C-alpha cells in the first residue's frame, strides 16, 4: 500500500512504497507539500506502487521471471521516468539513459547517441561522392549554416531536433537577405538527411517536414533585344563576343560557356554536345545536345585557334575565371553591359552584404532570350527543354525521340544577329575544324 508523507526539513511530498523485494522506501513526488497538492501527490504514489506490483515476480507467469541484471535498479529507474513524465520534466537524455540502462542489463548494446552535428556532417560528406561538386558544396554549406545557427544544441542528440529549429533557420535566411526560394531550398535540403535518419530508425518523424515553406515572390530576369546583343558584340573583345553568341544561340549558362572546348563542337553535323557543370556527378543527367547555328558557326570558323588541340578551350582566358566574385565573369559581363549603354537594375538586393543580388539583366538572360526566341518561332516545349538541358522533363525526354532533321528545319526560322533575314543552314557550308 502506498502512502504520502511530509518528511522533516523536506519541502515536497514523499511516497512510501513497497519494492518488489518487500522493502519499503521513500521517493519524492517533486510536488510541494500542501493541502492543495495532497490528492495529486497521492495519485503519483499509487501509480508508482501499481508499476512496481505489475513487475513483481509473483505477477509474472511461472518461469517468466524478468531475466535482467540489476532488476531492482531498473524498476527504480522506471519509476523515476514515469514521475518525470507526469511532471512534464522528462527529457530525451532521461529517456535514453533509462533505455540504455535496460539494454545493458540484458547484455545488449546501448542505443547509438549521434549528435546533430555528427550526423549532418557525415551525410553532407557522403554526398561529395554521389552528387555533382556544386550540389555537394551547397549541401555542405547548408549543413554548416544550420549547425552554426543551432549553436550549442548542435552537440545534442539528433532526436532533440524540433520543428521550431527549422522555422527559426528559415526565417533567419530572410533576415540575411536571402529570397523566399532560397529559404525554402535550405529546408528542402535538410529534409533529405532527416528522412534518411527516419528510415534508419534514428528518428520517429522528420521535424523539418512540419515546417511550412514560404510563399515565393518571383524575381524574373528580362530578356535581351537583338539590338542589345548587337551593341554588346560591337564593344566586346573577341572572347566575350564568342561567349555572347554562344549564350544567345544555345542558352548555355555562363560557366558552361566559358569552359566550352573545341571537342564539344561537331562542325560536320552542326552539333554541340556538353555536360552541364550544374549536373556533373549526377548519374541520371544526360549530356545536352544542341545545334551549331550559323551565327556561331561563322564566328568560330573565323576565330583564331590559340592551341591546336581538340581539348583546348574556345575562350582560354575566360575559362580560368570564376563565375562569381570581385573579378568573376558575371561582374565582367555587367561591365560590358554598362559600356554598351544597356541599363540594368537589381530587382532583389542583398541585406548587410548577405545573400545574392539579383539583376533583371545578366548573362543568364541570354538563356531566357534563346528560349523565348524558340517559343516565338513555335518550337515545341519538349524540344526547347531538351536543347537547354532542363532537368524537370528529363524522364519525359528519355522517351521522346526527335529527329535532328526536323529540329534543323525549325531552326531555319531563328533570326540572325548579323543579318536581318532568317538564317539558312546550307549543307555546302559544312567543313571540318579540329577533326
């Protein structure tokens, strides 16, 4: 029979309970002794006694004695866990300590206590092998930023993560000047390793899944007019002329354009084939195959070859530069736009130097210009997606077989930068370079 007592010099109610070995002991209810808490304290005591009675040997069927070492200590620990649960003071550490104590008594290995930092870093490093370098770096940057945001909590067990941790990290991205799309991306990225942890049994649920994504506010780039392109080509040095023509006739990104090699160009078939840097390392990514339009073909046939090797870069000076940074390709291209008298504005500015500025015009606008021109000439969306390497239709395109001759015929409507009439691709123009 359980009973409650107020012990000398003790502020709380104490339970007098009978252990499974017949001995009486006192345990604190953690409730301050007063008439107002007497009933609640008695309820706690009775619950403790019921749990002990349930696990007592005489309550178990014959030959089903609880075969664990330190049985009484386990029962004591169980009572403590129950008590803290009732009081709302149970922590992950308390629960895991009890479970490990129980496992060790049964000669089993304790539960793996993986910290948040250890688990996320291990996951991010594993992606350096299975993902494109750019994607792996983005994953690691997201993990590093999240760990820094958590502070000391990053050293706690993985199970201590709650939705609020991710909500605050998402909101922090906005405070730093990032776009809603970027804030959403970091949450989507963190959901990946936590879903893996759930499948591995390390988590019961994924706390990042409980966080709502932010409503996106689109910051769209404009497209260049053909007069803009002609003005740029007029003032640009030779390598940049080639970059501009390449970007406006293939839609490739600035990094891919700067690292294009002669081996990517097939002058005989009028084909350009390359792998997008953005998708390097992705086993599902297919090489992009597009067409060598007459403007670019004419430029390259007249362009001086600085190194007689198929693996030489088309634009060797620009190939050595980074895309971003103080002396990066993006900034150099904006300088060319300024020199050509082309106005551009930041449609999304950064905050305190954080985040990335987003301009209405830039080299990436050449991609939009190219795609828009294809659409205006009624070139189908599946053809457009294939030509620029959009991944969202990659599965669909695996089942789409397009004849090159049909696409070439559609390209006859594509306007030229160097003449007002539409371009014509003549078979007689086909020659070999770097064959």
